[in-house]
């Protein structure tokens, strides 16, 4: 009877705590996303006087132009200190996401999947909470400052949200394959392809960094570069099946 059951079901269900892992990551991402949005709401209040001083005619809710490094210096020691604190906060954010993934994973595949799920949920909830707390962004095509390390990353809100959705889907698929006893076949070229695609996506966010750091407003977003990066990563990941 056991043999017949195995023949009838070539991929028997494996009792793997996949849903428990996903739930943990979802809860962490939601809580961390709200926390991040709350911190950003405080930071905007903190930086607003200096921004008003240099850009008095800037519409409320507009993030650009950014303060240049010279303007930050002129604004006083507190603004300079806040800039370094913000860079440290961003680095700590990545470390926290990596740490929670490490805590729930038992191998490198699971760690990567857990990290991208936590990252994606955190990012999506962050923007949802910003909308609830500040009424921003006005639309999915509003420009945002995504990261400051090593240079400013900027882009319309919808772009990082698309990346986050793709990351969550990819991570859950990886964990589901682990649970079914059919882990992804990750080869050297698969890794190269995914990383190359990620690098191209980052490039689409950072191509305009000199203009942004000089106090300019963002130029047109490089959707072609962004789409190419997404496609390279998606194809490379799908080939792991």
C-alpha cells in the first residue's frame, strides 16, 4: 500500500514549516515597515526647517531638490550629525533584515528566500504606512529617495514596489520548493544572472546621482534600464526550476 501511494504521488507532501516561516517574515516585515515609516515621519519634521530655509518656495510634500552637502554643512552641526545617523540607520536596516532571515533559515537557499520576503514586505508596508501617517506619496509615480549608500538612489515609488512584489513571489516560491523536497537547482550562472539583474536595477536608480547631489530635480526615470534588470533577474531565477 505504501508503494502504491508513492507511485500515485511522486512528490509526497513534506511536513515542512513553510507557512510558519512565511508568517513570521510577514509579521516582522509589517511591524518593521511601520517602524520605518514612523522614523521617517520624525525625520521629515526634523529636516523641514533647514529645507524651508534653502527652498522656501518648495511645495509641501516635495522631497526634491535635496540639500547639497554644502547646504548641510551651512545648516549647522545638528544637520550634519543627522545625515550620518541616517546613513547608519539604513545600514542597520539591512542588517536587521539579514539577521531575521538568518534566524529562521537552515541553509543558504532559505536564508536568501527569507531575506527577500522580509525585505519586500517591509518595503511595501513602509509606503502604505507613509500614506496613512503623512498622506504621502500622492501617487505611485511620486519620486522618492530610496537609499543613500553609497550614493543617492532615487526613483518613482512604483519601481521599488515592483521589485518588492517580485522578491516576495520569488522567496515564497523558493520556500515552497524546499517544503516539497524539490529545492531550486542554483548554479553558478543562475547566481551571476540574478546578481547582474539586481545590479542593473540598482543602476537605474543611481544613474542620476550627480544631478541629485548637486541639488537638482530628478530627470526622467530610466524605465528601459530598470525593465532590463528585472527581466535578467526573472529569467535567471526561473531557470533554477
